[in-house]
């Protein structure tokens, strides 16, 4: 019995899906970032956390999509690790942006966008990524991302822009100080994730005009700086994946209408679309 194994991995967590003719099994593991883990460490994690769940499935192919996999050296490391565990399987390693493109667009042309902790976008021609708006990271870019929106929340708090009601809600939820906030942003590791943690404050306080302004302005910056620059954006659907996209669907819908873009699919994570894509691909082959 042959099967395929799909992985969608960030730095902190990974979702694996085993697809056989009879079933679909999900496996959750720690993330496998080649920036933080050696080849041997990745192989060890997969051998311990994944292999026992798929050992009798006859894995024929492994499709790994992950953070850090735009770097050729990292791709080699991940491939080597996966091949050491799944010696008889075909192994393909791709970026998280390719995961978004395949999940959202399948085999059709379209614009694929990631709006999660960070943000990214591309024009996908149904087979490959043809254009990619440059990503500048959370310091200079990442418009529309959780880190970008969270940064706006912190700015409003530290500049004392929130009204009394919102400031009281912020204080009650986060129980922090300006000194602690600045320390986390400028001195501690992974400040992008720390900033993104404040984006939940927006989702929990919808309806307040200041909250709505932050959400709309932050997402509009993504539309203006990135989507607006693809000529194809007026020809093909614009699709989104990520926690921010899923949380603020209504704002994305409104912005697409105002820019006269066709809104396509919105997923919280790419796995649903990836299983559809690879199932269809397997049936074709």
C-alpha cells in the first residue's frame, strides 16, 4: 500500500498529513527549521515523532514545505534528513510560500498571500511562482502581518493614543509595562512573535473605531505596497492563508471590493488545500 506524506512546518510547530487511499491522518510535531536544527537533529526528530505513525503505510513520496527553505543549503539539509528516514520515498522540499500557492490556487493561476506572524505574496501561474513582492521582514516590512498589526497596538498604547476604555482593557489583558515591552522588542529573541502576540487584542475588541482603524490601515498597507504592484491582480483571484487572514476575513473582503480585486479562498492554514492539491496530482499521475 503506497501513500504520501505532506508537512507544513514553521519554526515552532509542524503539521504532517499522511494520505493513503483509505484515510487521512494528522500528526503534530515541533517545528523543523533548518536555521535552528542540524541535519542529524531534523532526522532524529522525524524518526522519533513521525516515523512510528507511518511505518506500515509504505510512504512513496514526502512533500515538505517549511520556513527557511528558500535557502539552497537549508533545502539540502532537510532533504538529506528526510531521505535518511524515508529511504525509498521521493522527497521534495519547498518554501512556505509555495505551500500557500499550491494550497490556495491548486493548478490554477492566482495571487497567493500569507498573512500570519509575517506576510508574503506571489503570483503563481498554476505550476510555479513567477513573481514575488520583496519581503523586508518585520523591521522594515511585513505589512498586514500579526507582527505589523501588533506593533500598531503597542504604538497606540505607548503613545497613549487609546481612549480610557481601551487602555483599561489592554492593561487587564497583558499586565505589562513600557519598560518590559521595550525590553522584549529590543533585547530578547524572536521579537516578531512577541509583537504578533498583541494582534489578538484587535480580534477581541472588534467594533471600537480605533481597533477597526488599526486593522483596516494595517491590511490596506499590504494591499497598497504589495498587491497593487502585480499586473495580474486584476486578472486572477487574490487568495489568503494565515491566522490574520482568517481572523479578519471581513476586512479583506471589503478591501478587495474597494480595490476591485476578485477575492478567492481564505484558509487559516495551508494543509486543507495541500491535501486537495496532492490528491488531485496523484490521481492525474
